[in-house]
């Protein structure tokens, strides 16, 4: 992962939101994933392509009581997990 | 259910129509299992289909030379399971019949759940294995509610949602819990049709239990949370919790996941959902019976 990468939802993934929590259906396997409120917020945030640093900054502003290092680690873990499950796709950044 | 043993024509390997008369399942070579099938499922119409069949069977039973059995089912969710003896193979055949039956109907999903009819609606108890579904559903029956199913219940993804009884015979793990109550012990003793070291299979009378194909509106979905001690407590569950639990327990290989999720979301919006924290299945059933019987009485006023 580098900050040259942009993260965006896999457009083939179907999402259903219920009371601020989200369920995703991975199209290849049909597997259903559940996102809690925080991960659902991440899912909403990457409707547009986002750099990891942008995401961390937005979440640090939203959760000022949580240390940036913790937020950074959590975001990294969530993006890695969702990318490995093909829920999120990575694009190269065109520039700064 | 007719007993196939004793009729000469039934002794020859052949085909059987099983299930709804307007759309039965075709089963091949199940003769050796038929005497044991009524221990596991009840109320499924059964009819000899002859030594040959015009179409491929939905389920095949294979008797191997080493006296083991295979139960092979076709279609969405089809499977091939092996069994050491005809008792277990009959249980496998019951599971295969239910899977194939549910997978034929685009409006049905199968939930890993128990249920009883409390008043005019179904109370469906959901959780993974060993959470006490069977005990709670049977304790509801001991309290005079109509037993509707153990282990698997079919539900429609429509509004209002209906549960369909699949005719699975209730079973309880042995030994019974010390705090199950005398009424429950008498119930199990009185209705046991087969007992092994760790399981008793019960056969209830028709008036006490739903039969295959019977339907009733789902009144509440209850998630069981068994604890070591403490009084029973019922609290509302949120729609996301409900959908999450149903996704985990639903068997619906014939429904695309996106449609299933949409259907479960509709269902979550249409029924009341609760968490039931309990340590005693007897107390838990009393709490459920009291609440939902009272609700019915309130609604009638």
C-alpha cells in the first residue's frame, strides 16, 4: 500500500444499508459481509476514490478522542481486508 | 406415513414420490431407509413411483457393498453424504428432502431455528447449535403451545412472513438438564419414539405439533443467548442484528445473495425481533409464552 493508491468501492458489489450498518454482497461468490457503523462510514467515504491519508485524516477529525496512530492502523487493516475480499478496488493515483 | 415394509412390491429397489402431491420429489432406492424415516420426519406424503422413472431422481440413495450408504441430492445446495448405517442415512435422507424441497421454491428460505405457535402467531427461536433452540421450543410445547418445528423452519420472504412446518421430529439432547422440570421430563418420557445415548427423538400427536406444509404467520424472531445463570430477560433486537443473524443461519442456495439480502431486510422490517438471555429453557419458554399470549389477548380487546 502506498499513498499513491486510491481506494474505491468495487462497483460490482451490492450494498444494503440498514440503520447506518451495511451489508455487502460480493458478486463472484455471493458471500454476504456485514459492516459495523464505523466500517460503514468508511464504505460511504470511498464512494469517491480516496487516498489512505485522506481517509485517516477524515476519521481523525470525526473521532478526536482516538489517537491518529490507532485510526491509521484500523483504516489500514480495514482497507487491506476489504481489498483482499474484492469489496474495494485500488487504482493508481493520477497525481497529487 | 405408510410403512413400506411388508409389501412385496416395495422390497424391490425403485422410486418413491415424496412430499407435496402437486410437486413431489423423486427419490431412488430408498427402501432400506424407509422404515426409519418416520423417526426423523412426519407428515410427508409418500407414494410408490415404480421400478422405473420417467425423469431423473432428485435424491439417490446408494447402498454400498460394505453396508454403508450414500445420500446424493441434486440441484442448488445438492450434496453427497455418507453414512455408516440405515438409521443415520434416514436422518440424512430427511435433511436432503428438506433441502431439495426448500430449494425448489423461490419464496422460501430455510432457517436454522425452532418454533412454536403461541396464540395466533409463530415465535421462532434462532441461534447456532447448542444454544437451546430445541429445549426452548419444546418447553413452549410443554406449556401448551403448538410445537411447530425443531432445527429447521422454512419462512417466506414476504410481508407478512409465514413460517412453514417441515415435519422434522423434535429431538432433545440427553441427559436432560437438571433444572428442566418434571413436566418436561414427563413430556420427553411420554413422547420418545427412539432414544440413543445422547439423543431422544420425540413423536408428538397431530394436535400438539404442526405437520409438514402447515403455515402460520411469524409473530416474532427471538435470538437465544444462553448464560450460566440469571433470570430470563427479553429485549428488542435491532433490524441489523436480525439481518446479520438470519444471513448466518439461512439456507437458500436457490436465491441469489442480493435477492436474499433484500428479502431478509424486508422480513426484518416486518416482524418484531428480540434477544432472549436465559439460563433455564423452562423459564425462557414461560417468559415467551406469557409475553406473546398476552400480546394476542391485548390485540383481541
